C-alpha cells in the first residue's frame, strides 16, 4: 500500500472532494476512454446514484459532472470559464469536449438523479454513457467516488478490494498499519516523516517533492487568507453568512487590550479552519486534507503552529505534511475517509488525526507520541455522523472543522505530555471507526435524510 502525500493533499475545487472533484475526475477519465475507443459518439448521458443523487445539487455534483464532460479538471479549474461553458451547454444542448466532436447533451434530460438503491460498490456511484446517432449506448462505465477525490471504476474497485491490494508496496518502508509503522521506525531509528519521505523518493525527485509540498502549503495558506478577507452570504439558499472576516477583525482588535482570556486561542484555531471551509463552501480553490469537507483542519493546525507557537519554523511544514499523509494513508487503507461510507468521523475525524500527528511531530514528538496523538484525535470523533443541511457543505461542516482543529491540537498536547504508551492503539481506533461506519444508518452518511439535515429548517 502506498499513497503519496500528493494523493492525500490534492489541489482542487469546492465544495466537496467526493461529490464535486470526484465526478469531475470521473468525467475526465470517461472522455479519455472515449477518445481511445473505435466508436463514433454522438451524445453523452450521465446518472448519479446513492449519496451523489441525494446531496448532489447541494454539493454541485451536477455542475461538476457537466463541466468534467466539457473537459474541466479540478487542479486547473477556471471558475469564469466554467460559468461560460455551463451557459453555452444549457443553451445549445451540446457539449464540446477537447479532442472529440460536438456531442448532444441536454442537462435537463441527459443528467439523471437516481434516488433508488445505491450502486453495489460504494455509496457514491455514477454511470457515464456515450450514445450513437440513434441514441443507443455504445460505451458505458461505472465510476465510484470513494472520498478525497479518489475515483475507481467498478472493475478497479473489485481489484482494490481483492488480493492484489494486499501486496506490499515497492518502497523502503511499506507500512500498512500503525503497528508496522512504529516497528519500522524503531528498527530504522527514523521518524515517521523520514520514512514517508524515503517512500516518496521512490517516485519523486527530492526537488520535486519539496516543491510540491511547498505548493500544497501555499494553496492552503492562501485559502485561509482569502477566507479571512471574504464577506457576504454563501451560495445554496441557506443564507449562511460568512463569519471568518468578522472573527478575524475582532481578534486583531483585542490583541492590544491585555485583557484577552487564555481560551481566546481557541478562536484563532477555529478562525483558520472556518476560513478554509467558507472558501470551500463558496466553490473556491482548496486542498483535500484528506477531503474538501474536512479541508480546514490540517491548514488551521499548521497556521496555529507557525503563528502562535514559539520557535516554530516554516522549514518544518514539509515534515508536518509527510507525517499527516502517513497517518491519512493508514486510515484510508484500513477504513475510509469518505463521509458517504463512514460518516463525518471518516472526514473530520481522519483530518484531526492527521493534523494531531503532524503537530506532534514538529513539536518534537517520538513516533510513539505521534501515533498516540493521532489515536486521541480520531477516538474522540468516533460515531460522528455526516448530516449536512440541504446537502450543502456548510452546516454543520464549517464549524465542525474549527472544533476538529481544536481537538487535534489538544490531542497532540496530551500525547506529548506522555511517553507514547497508551491503552487504545491507533489501529484499534481505525478498525472501530470502520465498524461504526458499517453499522451507521445510511441516513446519517451524507444523504441529508437524517440528523440536523431534517431537524433544521432549510429554507
């Protein structure tokens, strides 16, 4: 099992990695298959299933699918060009993918929200079809958006769950569990970040790895800054007011009063995370960490470290990201980072574990203390449901990231007060999260059919 730091932290577009980025990526993959096929297509169709159908409009899944079929991709997304393309497609009822002829596509008729049973492979399923001049299907593929912007075809999903997925990765430190990670760290004398870096260097040059991580943090940092400067009402109809700017201005005004309560530091932590998730809710550029819905936790904790911890150094951000990615990879491999699969414990809980581990590492923690920090953070998100009001990544998602950041920092601090010896292992906690997600009722897993989504007026 090997998941790169660039798999866990992907630059993309809001509001959802699984519901926005994933469908856009799936559409791009379908276009590539269509270009390589011997068939001559005349039209396109798409159907959304499971969670993609139930919360698709709130997560902009319809827009993402259409734009993906038009050739847009998350990493290079241009909002202005996207809006122009949507208008042209809806007016002409045709779509012009790069490298293909103009194809019939009427969004009102050719994009179906199927509210029946989910597809068998995953809660986030979609089927893309190409048709000939008579409207007969000549090419069809099923895709699953499995969280964090990761997309698999139906065949790939079966393979990933089979024996081949259990083959050790061809890297120096092929840990698939936290127990193996700690064992390899003890044997090698290396930190978790150093082992992760050695694994990354099998696929990237040192210069490319460092530049890539610098780019990840730059996008995260800029997202925080844009969020703290933004104002107005978030899109979607809930009339949620952006709050980060007002909180930031109030905190700055209080700095010189010498009367600030110690707990005010919690407001700074929440501010950074909420700024990111307000940008995400507005459809801005964010970094999956490990998902869009949980994108605020890791950057908030890094910003807290850099701006509020004495002796902090920007040169250690790469170490933070590598450590966090190692923990995120273990969680994804053994459980899930998808809210549609395991609830918000898999999103904000995983993000908090990653952030706690990263902070513990840059504060000088041993591998055992880092693992303990991740476990504490994840343990205290167990059972958290995913119940977004109106399917929007706004309520309770924005504030939830703020509290996730606070929990992550508290978890790192607690772990560093100990020696790394603890009762509940990270592996046991991850397995508990997986089992809890399996047992959780579907209405609490990103379908907006239960919880706050049905008990809060959404109009």
